[in-house]
C-alpha cells in the first residue's frame, strides 16, 4: 500500500491544516495509508500524545481513513522527519512551504545540492509535495 507522510505542528496551525488537507486529498486519490507526524522537540519541554494529535486532526477533518498518528521525540525536526519517512518507507511526503527553507539549510550541511525533492527521491525513493500559502 502506498504511504503518505505529513509532518504537522501541534496545536494545528492554519498552515498545518492546509498541509494536512492536501495530504488527506493525496492519500484519498491514491488509496494510500496516511501517517500524520508531530515531532516533540526535547528542548521545548512540551509533550504531545498521539491521542492529542488524533483528536485535533479529527476535530478539524473528521475521521480520516487509513490514518495513523505518530509522535516522535527529537532535537531537530527535519532529521526526525527524515528518520520517520525512511522507517515508513514513504512514497510521498507532504510538507508546507515554511518547512522547505529549514530543509534546504539542513541539506546544505549534508550536501552541496539543496534540492529537497531530489535528495528525498534519491535517498528514500519518496516524492515531495510542497503546499503553498494559498
């Protein structure tokens, strides 16, 4: 089964809601399983549970078919997302436009080419969908 991974903030921001709406649409269109991912940052000290994340998503979108809710602990959001994408063997990663800049900075530290889509496709065999402002 195709797997779509979408990282979101908690509580859900307007931007996270747009990104999640696109991920849900893509998962429905491809009859895919959806992983909704939130990263608890160690240095922020705020813990979000899977139940919190699921309640927030379902309050906004209702029950989402074939969805699983994952909360990971990490120091760096982008690195933790990459680890989850690899572990899930994701086919598609849906990210918001605000995340793109942070991913580029991280990739510039790892490689001279900050092409997020190319990097993920080459390393993880995943397509990246970026959700814009509108």
